[in-house]
C-alpha cells in the first residue's frame, strides 16, 4: 500500500471536497417502515422493500425451514453443486408465472445485468440504450466493447433517430421503472416504434424490471405480465426490492438461457445464493401471486396517491410519478445533503442521492414509499420536508 498511499489520500480528499464522500451506515434495526442506528430511530423512506415482505412471517418461516434442511450456504457455484431443489423450484415457479421458457437465477441484479449484457452483446452490431439506465447495464455495455448509441431519456424521437443513424442488428436497453427518477419507460411505445419503422427483425429489447417486478403490471408480474417473451426476450428481475429478499434472475428463451449457462462468467464463476434464500424468494413470490400481494399493492398505491395529493396541497416541489419512487430535485450536492440532514433531525431517513449516481447538478432526495407506511408516516414526512426546504 505504501506505493499508492499518497495518491490514495489525495483521491479520497478530492472526493470529500466534492461533498461526495460516502460512508457505510450500520442499522441496528431496520424494516420497510423504520430504521434505527446508533444516532436514533427514524421513519424509513429509503428502502426498496415496497411491500414490506422482508419481514413477512411466511417469508421468514420459509427461510428458517430451508436453512435447517439445506444449511446456511450453497457450497459451490450453480454449475458445480450449488444449485438445489429450492433453486429449481423458484426458477420453474417464475417461468410459469411470467410465461417465459427459462428463468435463470443470478446472485444479484448487478451480476444479472452485467453478465447478461457482456455475454449477449457480441451477438449484436450495436447496443442502443436509454441515457439513464442503471450502472450495472452501463458497465456491461462498456465491458462488452460493442458499439453504443445512447438516446435521450424516454425520448422516442431520439431513439428513432439513433436507429436510423447506423445500421445493423441492435439490442435496445431500458429500465421499466427508473431507479433514481421513478418514472417508467414507454415499453409499448418502444415496441411500436420498432414495428412501425421496420426494425422488428433487427432489434431486440432488454428491460431491467428491478423496480417494477412485484408492484407493477397485472398481478404484480411487472413487465413479464405486460409483455410477451417475444416482445421482451431479455428481462431482468431482482429479488432485493419488492420481493424483500436478495438475488435476481434473467427471464428469457431456452436457447439464450442455455448460452448464458455456458458462457456467462457471473453465473459460472460465483457461488450460488443459498437454497434458503431461494425458498424465501419462492414464499415471497407466492404472496405476490395471491390476495395478500394484491392488497399490499393497493395499500402502496394509496400511499403513492396520498403523498402526491398532500405534496401538491402543500406546494412542495415533488417530482411526482405513479410509482413508489418520488423525487425532490435539489440541484447541488450540498443542498441535497443539507435537506437530508434536516429531515434526519426530524426523525425522517431519506438519503440524498448525488452524482455519479445521478447526472451532475441533479442531486436529489429519493423518497421510497412502502405499503408499510401509514398515512401518519406520510404526513410526518411531508411536514418535515416542508420545514427542511424552508430553512
Ligand atoms: C435498476 C436497477 N437494476 C439493477 C440493480 C441491481 O440489483 P441488485 O441490488 O440486486 O444488485 C438495481 C439496484 O440497485 C437497480 O436499481
């Protein structure tokens, strides 16, 4: 380390100077609704546990039961001996529900996106991506070294222009619900654009449904319920958000899945997630499929409507969306940190999101709602926000 010490110190100090220094925070008790650490207890508006399933008794019971049967760890990669009955069950459960030929389990959404893009990109002449896609897709694109064209966020005219600018087979990449903005990609419009302009035989679509799966689409199926496998042949699901556990999957055709099993480095060279985790995810998916999932989604929608309505009544500068992710744009990093810290003083945990996670000059508060929040919680957030923005 001695050889890099001076440079490292400088790099860290530069980062601190930019108000972009990040540190790990240790929660002592965390749920979809509340969070506590050594500094106190807060209402949690920074969790992706949109339905509160991370604490659901059925999910916890499935986890514990499977730990007893299968042990704490998977012991090897999926292709060696790490793939067990709960993994196979989960994969089949999702394939049937989403009407996909195969659902390939991956250790994280980051690994799923990165691995899928780097492995599949060489089949295409170009990758055409929305400007605001997640870092895991961006890194996959970079590491694939396939030509990239980026279109302005959700801008169909710009997408068409990019498609017309160059020729060759393309993979179009977008997110269903954008993680830092909470708005949705116009997936139907993208498909219509491809059809109407003669690109159907030249372009495939990959959608990262990290923030949609479980909460949007028919029965919470997300993009997989709204669009067929032919329309979206590469679909990323994550299990660390509405599903309330961790891990991810690629829902795709058998042929692509077979290729990924043989070539995707993130799948081949990594220990499989534990069987108990697979069992917990399956229990959570079962809840999503049933009446309880439906009622939690209704509660979440009510919370979204309440937040938007009250924020408008208070004239708060909320960039409203129809999803669980709402933002307050604050511009500078310093301002975002200041407002987030004032909220903290009033018992609200809402993390400031700064570049490079979002574009320069677009630091913001990202408010993540959950079905576990009560109307009082939301009113408390809004009152605190009003005060924090004023001072
Ligand atoms: C849009 C999007 N895709 C992928 C990921 C990565 O998922 P995971 O947290 O499972 O690695 C995230 C989460 O951070 C995300 O927001």
